[in-house]
C-alpha cells in the first residue's frame, strides 16, 4: 500500500513530537540511576558506602514500583480526557521533578529532610513515567497505517535506550568539563556538578512541551469522543470485566514481564556488573555501554518493521529465549575478560605511591597507598588502600577501605562492547515490536489504561528491580558471581513459556475497535 | 493445543503460592540474619509488591484452566462482558 506524501510527512511529525518527549522522560528517569553512587554520598550519608548505595537504589527502585500507579492514574485520564493532554501533563510533572532534584540541598545542609524530599520527587518521576509511555505508544499507533504499525511505534521504542544513552553521555561530559585538571573536575562533579544533568532537563522539557502543544488529538480517540463512545470508567472496564482482565494478565505474564528483565539485564545490570563485579574503571564501564547502545539502537526499528511482516510474537519470544540460554556464558565472558587471574603481571613495572594527610585537631593522619599493577595484555589494575594512622600507640585501622579499578586494553574493551551489543540486540528483539503488540491487544476506549498497567508492572517492577534483586542475590549466595542472573533467567523463562502457549501471532488489521 | 493450555493452567495456579512461600521464607531468614531497618524495609517492599503479582498468576492460571484463553478476542465485539 502506497501512502500519500502529506500523510507520510504528518506521521513523521507525530513520531518526532511523541518520541522527543518520551526520550526526555526516560533521560530524566535514568540520570538518577546513573548517578546512584554520587547521590548516595550527598543524600544518604552512612559510614558503610554499600549501605548508602543500597539506600539510593531503594529510592531508585521506589521510582519503578510507583510506575504502575502512574499507569493507572494517567491511563484513566488518557481514556477519559484524551491522549494529547494527558501525556503533556506527564511531561510537565517529570520535568519539574527532575529540575527540583537538582536544586535540593544535601544532607549536610538540611539533614533528614534532604533524603525525604528526594524520595518524594523520585516517586513523582515514577508516576509521570507510568503515564507517559502508554500515551505516546497509543498516540503513534492510532495514527499509523495497519501495515506499518510495528515500524512506526518502534521509533517510540528506541527512546528508552536513547534516554539511557543521553543520560550517560551528559554525565560523562559534565564530569570532564568542570576543570582543566581531570582529577579536580571529577571532584567538582561529585561535590556540585552532579546537579547539572538534572538542571539541564528543564530546557529539554520546555522544548518538548512546545512541540507537544502543537499536536492534535489521536484521530481514533477523537472519533470515539465525537460519537460519545469513550469509556465512563476505564479502570472498572479494564480490571473488573473478565475479558479485559484476562488480556491484561496475558500481556503481563506472556510478554512484558520477560521483556522487562531482558531490557534491564542487557543494559543497566550489564553496566553495573562490569563496574562493580569486574571492577572496570568508571568511565570505561560507561563508554562500553554507550558504544553498544549506539550500534544496537537501529535494530529496534529493524525488528519493529519486520514484525509488520511476520508478526510480533516470534520475534519477541526468540529474543527472550536467546537471553535465557546465553546470559550465563555472556556474563561469564565479561568477568573473564577483566579477571587478573587470566593475565600475567609484569612485576618489574609495579608502581607504589603513598600520601599522608594530617586529620585536623586529632593528631591522626589519613594514609592513601596507591598501587598500580601492569599486566602482559596491557590491563592496568589500580588499587587504593585508605587507612588511618593513629597517634595512639598500637591502635590500627580494623578494615582499611580498598578500592580497585581496572583499565582494559583495546581488545578487551571492544570485546566487552561486542558482548553487550549482543545483549542489547536481544533487548531490541523483545522491545522493538511490543508497543504494536500491546496496542493491538486492547480496544481503543480502554487502551491507554489497559496497556499501560502490564507494561509498567513488567518493565518497571520486574525489569526495574533487576539490578537491585541481582545485587541482593549476590549477598545471599556469595559463592557464585553470576547468581544474580538467575532472577532474570527464571522470570524470562516463565514469560517465554506463557507467551509460547497463549500468545497469538496475528497482526490486528483494525485497532479502531 | 487448547488441552495443553488448560493443563498448564494448573502449573500457574501452583506457581503463585510457591512464589509467595519462597519470598516470605527468604524474607524471614534474611531479616533474622541481619535484623536492621534496611533489611526489614527492603524485604517488606518485595513482599508488598510481589504478593499481588503472585495472586495475579493464580488468577491467570484459573482463567487458563477454565479455557478462557482457548480463543482470544479479535475485536471489541468478541468481548462479551
């Protein structure tokens, strides 16, 4: 079917306007996660840095847990008052909350009020995101011709990954732009510069609100409204009518639950794994993910487009199946690339430096011993051991703080990029066609409400909690460094079985029902 | 195929209580091991969030067992209630 040129131009504008806003919302949501260790120091001051990090992750997780409630609140609004104004509202809430996070004074200035305000703002971010995605996907799908629905909605699907890309990129740029000296620039970033990525958000949101204000209401929704056929109570219709509830449950257990864990394992957990388990340098661990995202992102559109020809089901299920069977070997390979036990140390080149700084008014001093180990393949391992030299005779630091960071050589670096690229390819398979799949599953009058909830339980709760639960599993079962993956493998495995048995592969030719 | 879909329904019905049992038991063990506020909050959150989802899979199993997924609706007209 050939479309008229003005129709093509119009749908491009719609995709652009919807995608830019959704991209900004994902960016706003992910900078918090990307800056978790810095935020831990600013708002959750604990003597144990791991506990502080867990508190931050808990706050981060709170944003995910609240997403289904956002889906209900804004989904209901979207089905009652329309798609356009609802996702305009979510954008404003998200932008304001993100900007406000950048302004909140730290714990040292206002005490416990600081983490509480951060938690409230994080909850608002989660609520807004819960309302955004369903609206944008529905809006684009309801404008798209039936034979190109997968292709057009796949542009919306790129925004989550590109939002993560943008957040990592802006953080890295800000981290290096605050001073000519690299170490001082990083110190300034950790002191106050981390606020920049949050504050920048307001400019992006203003532009996006302007674009969205010029958009028109979805034609299918507008038609329903003219005919007086909009739902009076979409929540009741979605979840108390057996026929709708059974489809909501099918969408959750047969598609979005698996998609969520594959999305977060391939991107967030992979980055956290190479930084915290493989001990790869802060910057390298992020640029590895940036390259992998850059190479893999076009495949969202490839698989979305392909789903218009062969159906959505099998592309999503194959992506899930590949993830289930290859996660352990792929993560095992990531670990072995960085593992110094597989390398030979060039002992003659080892460098040791010691710095001692007196601690004011105590008579004690802080000692930092930096050791750099060189390996035959070009890997550098930097170990920083910090302890206190007490003035009191015989008193020593029980547990010195030891930090390890590895710089990989080019071949190890690009091998990691390749492995994470494969994992993001799985993400593109499960995520590329899912918006079209969800839109086709529900009737127009309750679509926003019905599709948003399973999406945000699957992606937000099952997916968003992945790094948190994986980290927790490694603290319970300490013998296996890859034990955290079992959560993703089991959830994706269950979803694969349900999808295999109960989903159909038919492309719905008419979503105007 | 429809018979398999219905029989698998029993599996989903069993999976719900099993998941709840595993979750609550692990939470109790972990809180006993480390009875600090962080552990309690984190496990309370998991229980509050995942128990309704586990109930959801039981309902899904019941629908599957009753044959509700033998035929999926193609349009709003197929939705009868």
